[in-house]
C-alpha cells in the first residue's frame, strides 16, 4: 500500500511537471466498479475515476471487458455503460483505465465485478425457446398504424417437477410486460405465450429480451433469458388478394403486398404452382405479378409468400403461404376415375346378388321351374342320388349334385 502510494505521488509529480505522459507515468484503475441489473437481460456497469489520478489535461479512457456470459470488449470515455446480456449464467466484467499515447497504449491494472447467477436446480429451466413477431394493421384509429404481436413457445426442463409453473416476460427498450395468455402442456405447465399487442416497433431494430422464470413446491426453478434480434424473428403476413387466371396456356398471377409497415419495394415473393399430379414449381420475384404457362388440362393451385428484402432490413423469416387459389379444370382424370369406381361398384353389387341367390335359392323361388319332360340324362343322375330325388332343380343345381358324391368319396379315402 505504501509503495503504491509513493509511486502514485511520483506519478502525480511527473504529470504536474510534464504535460505529456512518459514511460514513468502510472495509470490507476477505476474504483467502485459495480454491475447493476436495471431490467430483463440488462445491466449497467458503473465505476468512478480513481480520485488519486488527479491530472486534468490528459484524456483518460476506459477499457471494458465482459467475460461472462459472452466475451465482449470495448472502450469508452464514460464512467458507466449499459449492456444487454443474458443473466441466468451470471455476469462478470472488468474495467481498466487506458490512455493512448501516439500508437502506444498505457493501461492500469484491471478491476473486476460479478453478478452471480440466480439460484435454481439444474434441468429445471425451460429449453428450446422460440419467438416470432407479426404485424397487424391497427384497428381503432384512422391513422395508419401497426401493432406487433409476439408468440413464444418453449419446453419444460427435463428435470422440472410436475407442479412447475413458468412465467414469461419480455422487455423491448424500456418497456416490460408479463404474459397474460398462456398455452399449457399435458401437465398444465405453461409452454407457450401470446401477446396480441406489444411495445415492439413495427420496424424494430433493437433486441428483444425474453425472460422465463418459474415456481414449484419441490425445486427452485432456474430462470432463463434470451435476446432475440427483432429483424430475424419477424414473420411478415402473407400477400393479400392473390388472384390467378388463364388465357389459353398463359397463367397470370397477381397479388397485393402484405399488411406491413414496410413499403411495397421492400418485399420479395415466392410463387408456388402445383397441379394434382407431381408437377411443382417455386419461383422468386420482386414484383407483384408472375406469368407462367399451363398444360391446359390440369387444375393448378397457386400460393404466394413474402419476405422483407435485404434492401430494407436484415432478411427475416418468410411469411406463411397464402390460401391456395385454383385455376383450370381437370375433366379427363376426374371422369376416368368416376367410370372406374362406378364399374367396380356395379360388379360388386352383381357379385353379392349372385351369391345371395346361390345361398337362399332365390332364383328358384322367384322363377319356379316349368315342369318339363324327363330326359334320359336327368333320369340317370336322379337314380344315383335317390335320397334327394324328390326335388326337381335347374341345371346349375344338377351339376352340384354330381360333385357332392365325388367329394364324399375323396374324404372317405383320406381317413
Ligand atoms: C466508493 O464507494 C464508497 C463506499 O461504497 C463510497 O463511500 C465512496 O464515496 C465511493 N467513491 C466514489 C468516488 O463515488
Ligand atoms: C430442442 O433443442 C435441442 C437442441 O437445440 C434439439 O436437439 C431438440 O430436438 C429440440 N427439441 C424439440 C422437441 O424441438
Ligand atoms: C376491427 O376490430 C373489430 C373488433 O375489435 C374486428 O371485429 C374487426 O374485424 C377489425 N377490423 C379489421 C379491419 O381489423
Ligand atoms: C419472474 O421474473 C419477474 C420479472 O423479473 C419477477 O417480477 C417475478 O417475481 C419472477 N417470478 C419468480 C417466480 O421468480
């Protein structure tokens, strides 16, 4: 302590006699360095200049280094610095005083501070958090304005007790809101959240912080934070008023830009044209129309989807496909199928009828046989089957009488 003070006094003397720092010049680290949590996934690093540094005419800077959760490194003139970072793993950072002298850097020693990770049992925090935003035209003003909705889903931690309940919060800029509309899993744990409207700007560039904590009677639930790039999670609406028409083999498709705060030139599209066979085509375009050709005999379904192009912001997600619109008629294949089905049904009915006739002897009941003069052939068979000779049957049944004795003979020979 005493040697340090001596060096310090020496340094101050040097500064006082010499306006430009030289090799003997000693920089002192900042004091009272703290990490304060100021919001969800947001901290402020604060420090004070070392009161013993005492020089006036030298421009001191600070070199800030964040070590956990992600290494980051920057210089600042200020004595505090706001930073967005996840907090569930804790935050540790260091700062030192620096002075650029020509191309050489003079630096003090580092001072460090830590914000401890929140408590919680391992495996209890949520996993697989995904969030998307979507813009809708606002309804209750005449001014053209937009509302951004937020939808997040996650899975319960694998070691979270059955009675765990999760709660989701988001922060965008200075605004923080708690979820009001949850969806639940089979154990009625919250696993999705829907905010119909949020403070998120429709052309947002800032990051969105999402925090999910939880409670249970059997364990401390570890909270979880994630920062989302708002441009990357924004899903545009599908294009509007998709229409398609054919003129001969020419297929022309048109649509309107999606409901969005972005102007018309900010969109690019994909057009999907399918017919009921295996034909399939996806084309990209930046205009609101597309022309293709058809084979003239198939029915086509047409869908379009949109994305904000990289001219206007970092490329985000594609919209959902628009509802399909159909063009063309598929006469031949439908007629063919109908005929085949009809024939099959008719054959089936006939077959059933035939078997019913055989089983219940309906034929003879409906059309009693006309007595006819006995032929010598019939006489011969009748005499060999005296026990059944009383009835007179049609020719089909006569044949069956012939077969029966043969079957009996076969069976006899087997046993
Ligand atoms: C540093 O912190 C201490 C105690 O926390 C306080 O007394 C002191 O005034 C602070 N120094 C400065 C320069 O703010
Ligand atoms: C959750 O995420 C992990 C790793 O990111 C992945 O392997 C797993 O398939 C995901 N589970 C579900 C149900 O999506
Ligand atoms: C406006 O809001 C009302 C009720 O809130 C809803 O029924 C209607 O569909 C909305 N109109 C538009 C154009 O969004
Ligand atoms: C969850 O986080 C919010 C916001 O930080 C806090 O108000 C709330 O008390 C926390 N709940 C639990 C159960 O930790």
